[in-house]
C-alpha cells in the first residue's frame, strides 16, 4: 500500500495539481494541515480535497480562517486570512470546520504542529533540530507525520525503528527549494520517500497580483523561502 502525504498547501492550486499528478498511483492521500492561507485558490483547493477524498488535519491557518483569530500570524498571514474569509463558500467553510486535530493510521499518526489534541498544538514548530523528537516518537509508539514548518525532513529515533517526517510544503516551501514538496509512504517497506516536483510558479505569482494580495507572497515562491 502506498499513501501520499502532503502538507501546507496554502491554497496554491497550481502546486497541488502538479503534486497530485505524482500521487496518482497512491491508495490514499493524507494532509498535515494548512489547506488554505496565503494564496487565492482556496475554494478550488478545498473542492479538490472534497472530490478526491483527501483527508486532512486542521492547521493554524485553517483555524484562523474559521475563527477570524489571526493573532498568531504575521502580516501576510493576517491579510490572506481576511481575504479568504471574505470569499470562501459556505460548503467549503463547513468542510474546514470538520477537520480533526489528528489522524491515526496503522502505520503513522498525522498532526499539524506537534502531537496533541487542542488549539495550542497547532502553533508549535518541530524543526529538524527539535530536541524532543525521540520522546515524541516514544510516546506515540509509531511513526509521526507533521507539517507547519514548510521544511522537508525526516528524523529517525536514536534507538527504535521509528521516524518523524515532515513532507514539506506543497504551496510555499521554505527550505531553499522552490519545487513543491510531498512524500509517499510505502507500507511494505515501512519507509517514507521524500519527493519534489516543479510547477508553474509564474502563474501563481500573477494570480497573487490580480487578487490584490501582497506581491511578496508570490516572489518568495521563486526562492523557496
């Protein structure tokens, strides 16, 4: 069985479409949150998630769009939340509202920021240097998938055959690589394969411009930062 793993789409439809082409052979696709935020294709992206039955946990930007509480976000995040709240369709808002804090599978558990079941865990970043990764894996007792940092990485437990994996961001990579990031989990080999794919960044840049969103949000995509 192969499971596609994505995270931090941030309403970047063009990047998502390129990634989904690479995941066509997967048995299912799971998302580690932040389906919306930053980019203007929020209704289109949620429609794809609903039609393709892509299951996702809730991310901090998803939460901000639902509640209007964007106090934890930077200026660009706040602008995009307000923009999304004005244009999101009711059925898509309801879909966002249905997202859980975690998804548990036989092989791994999926969270957005850090394992837990409450609002606060959406805002904690697990970077590759995070000192408690081994402890998290021990407490979970299985592999863990997270998002939020927009940095693609995998960290193995020091003594046990367990891994914490971040597939990276589909819609706004921040690890110096502009290509959309994702992962594929192979259940037979019990391993995560980290992947990248190029997409038409220019199309997203002009969509940002035409929507009246900050141009910086489009420019950063070229540098993957």
